[in-house]
C-alpha cells in the first residue's frame, strides 16, 4: 500500500493581484512542507482571482509566466509537488489550466473540460482533456471545480485507473434572494462542498483532496446573470478524504489555512471497473455523485443556454484576441529577462 502525505490550502485571493496572491500563499505552502506534505494543492484560479469580466484576460499567463515560475521555486525549495489552476493563454485562446510542478521543475497540465455557465464568456473548455497526470507519485486525476459535477469525470478517473483525485475549486455563491438565488440553493451549495469529495472517494475507492477559495467574492456577472444575481462569497470547506470516504481533515467556510494528512493511494494494479462509470451517470449530464438538488433539467437548460451565449461572445471578441497575443509577448519578454539575469549572476 502506497502512502502519500498531502495538503490542501484554503486561501483568499484578490482579483488581478497575481504577485501579491502568490506571496500571500508562500507561508502557507511552507507550513504544509514543514508538516511533511509531498503534494500540496492550491485553489482554482488562486493567483488570478475569480473575476467575470473582460479584465480577467489581462491576467492570463503562459506556462512560463509568473505563477509557474513561483511554483517551480517553491516546489524545488520544499522538494514537493505543487498544484494550482491559472488562466492559461495559448495562441488566441484562454484556458482554465491546472498545473502540477515537480521538485525537478517538470510541469504537467490538465485543462478544464468545460467552461460552464458564465465562465464560457472568458475561456474555452478543452472538451476531451484526459484529466490525468502520470508522475513519480502515481496516477493523479484532476477535476477542476464544475468538471466534478458532470458525468464524464467518472470515465476519466476509472479509465486512467487513478490513484488519487484532486479537486481545485473556487466554488462561490450569490447573495440569497427569493427570486433568482433562493436560500435553499445556497444551502445545497454548502452541502455540495462537504459531500462531493466524500461521495467520490467512497464510489471509486480513491482518496480525494479538495482545495477551495474562501472570503468575499467580488465580481460583476455577464449578461442577464448580472441583472439577476449579485456575487457574495466563496464557500471554503476544503478537505482531505480517505479512500474509504472518511473526512480526515477539513476547514470551515471563512478561515484561511492549510490541512495536511496521510492517505493510502488506490492500488496501481487496480482493474478498471465499468460499473463504477455507469453508476456515476446521472440525469441531464450531471454526475450522480453530486448534490441531488442540482441534478435537474431546468438547471441543465439554464447552464447550457448561458454557455451558448458565452461561447458566441467569446468567439466574436476581438479584445480577447488582442489580449491573448499581448500577454504571450509579455510572458516571452519576462522569461527572456529572467534567463538573462541568471546568466549575468553566474
């Protein structure tokens, strides 16, 4: 039985303050390292913040940008694997990309399969990313936030014979109101954050690490959504769950912190079981492992309608294309400057 000491970091993020956010994370990373963690997971979009406006494109990065540069430094210093999600620019497109950086500086990548709901205005879903990283720690599957709520994640986990599942999140809710965001929806979202990693762990017999942002969510929302819903807060509730579904460590909603524990990985010789995939298929494309309150036809229709609107706006945006090209040039220039600085220091 292979054991691995893992950590989940629950942090607040400030929109657009990439360097400040990274510096804020540094002591939490080192605290996890000091407690013996070999793999540390940061929340989704931690370095960029979770802003739903065209301004977010200005904070995109290549995989040679400031976030990966920082992660390489800390992974090397602590002799650990460090994982986080960022807004990656590639050509004229943006992606929500999870990177896992090894102590030696190797960068493995998983892109979010869907740009769900209003996220479709700002980045492209990968569609068919295998969602697995094969590294010296084992086979690690990655479900970036909403990807865990849809039925196709089950096949990614089981077909890859994943030994550990990571769930980077920036799960948030709007201000409760009786018309467009009822309190029952907020309560269901809280249950989702607590139950989702437990259900995944029990179903697949695989340990799960969930890292979510915490604190206030400050952002406009696009289209009709912005007229109906006002942003409120991230739900925290980061956790480490054993392969048997036991919550080994967990944080509350608002607190920042790092939790560390040891998990037993699923066997590397696990035989793929198609029954685990088929039984995770819920109605309307949802995963049966999610909160039942969300597995409705009406919500599926609303999400798909907003995705359709968002994709149309994204495809037509000249600002998006200009930002993508400019960001890549800035990242190339910064990378060249770092190389020159290292050469001069020798």
